[in-house]
C-alpha cells in the first residue's frame, strides 16, 4: 500500500501549520496519487440540477479569471509552448492476485 504524509511528518520545518489547508481532499480511485483540494462537491440528480451546477461553475470560472480565458485575473499555462511532454515513461499495470490488488511495471513497455 502506498500512502502519503503531511509535509510536517517528513520535514520538521513544514510542521508549523496546526491544521490542513482549507477545502475537501479528493483523490482518484485507482492510483491514489493525484490528490487535490476542492471547495465543494456537487452531485446533481436531475437535469435541472445538472444545469444549475454547470451554470454555477461557469459563473465561478468567470469570477475567478476576471472574465474567462484571457480575463483580468487569468493565469495562462505555466509550461512553455515548446514543452515536450514526457510520454515515454512506463506505466504500472494493476493485477488481482490471491494477495489482493497489486501493481507492477511490465518489462519492455
């Protein structure tokens, strides 16, 4: 099992905060390596609920960016245009064995 610790558990100088940052910690269900903090989670159960959630998200996007893409508060991509994505890394494959679900990196992948 792979886990993560708050920075203060590893780096004593990072332990100055008494509480975690605000927001709700979410993570992907597969690797559990991509956690992020979000302000809210909505789970609409009707078409009108979906429309309302989308409208609210669009409004918040415009407010946070100062008018949308290239708005007054817009922060563009942080990588240069000519950045070459590292696409040649091998990715783990998940397998289920008698010991449970595990991952391994296949040879020659």
